[in-house]
């Protein structure tokens, strides 16, 4: 009887292993040797571009889209046309999700954060930024991380307008941090002197989220 139970359990474990390996081969793969130094610990490469969303996906037209700046900054509101009139740049960046998948060489078009900063006035006391999004999502980022040269607001990916599933009409992209910091459906920045945690940070995610240090979760959980 005990032998039969163990055989059944072993058979079940084999099935789980086969299914996991099948999923890995179909949707994800281990990093190739030539890419191993570009993939953070614990990550797999995605064959496609996965869509992960908590809650409903906002649908926002470019005609109604607005982007606001407030807090320790001069209050301003930008339209879609305002952003399109700013310098446009192309970017190629790796993308790392906290759920353990990465996609290399994602091609984007948009506005560099450092270029955008030329259009706003921020109080030097501001040390943190709270990203606000359609749908009510927020995430926090230190201003030192936010102002890095490689960060940008993206409206195009692989030559196509950014879909709502991927955060369109516009999302922030912060390549050096886990992707939840690259807020989808972004519509505002609140500059603050002290850190105010965003949605996932209040629910157990790390305050910063650096992939190479595997800063996935806070020390409280």
C-alpha cells in the first residue's frame, strides 16, 4: 500500500516536472551563454513579450490623455501633443520583470526623462518621485534613480504604438530597475522630499527593486 502511494506520488511529480519544462521551452528559456552577463540572477528569457497586469486595463485615448506634475514642483499639465513636440529618441534596452522573466533588446521610441526635465521646474528639496497612473496605480522611485540618462517615457515599441496591455498610450521605462517601476499608463509625477510608498511597495515589494541584487521583496515579508 505504501509502495503504491509512493509510486503515485512520484508519477505526479514527474508530470509536474514535464509540464514545467514544457512551459519553460514554450514561453521562456534559460539565457544563452553569450547573454548570461545581461540576465540578472533568477531570471529566464521570454520568447515573447508577456503581459502582466493587476486589475483592469485602462483605455485612454491620446486626445484625452494628460500628464500632470505637482508636489515640490511647479504645477503643470501636458497634453499628448506637448509630449510629441519634445525631442524624440530611439532606445534599445533590456527589460526585467520581478516575476522572473527578462526580455533583451526591446526597441522603444519616446522622450528621455532628462529632456522632459527641461520643461518643468522642480524644487531642489525633492528627493523622491511618486509615479501616478490611470487606473490609480502608483509606484515610488528615488529622484537619483529617476534622473538617470537611460530612462525615458515610451509611446512606441518595436515600431508600433504602445498598446494598452503594455502600458499605452505612454509608460515610463526605467531599465536598471525591475519593471514594476516602469509604470504603465503613466499620467503624472508627484515630487516629494520624503519617500511615499506606491501600490506594490505597500504590499510587500522592495522599495527600490534592483534586479542584480534581487531586490524583489521588502524585509518585512
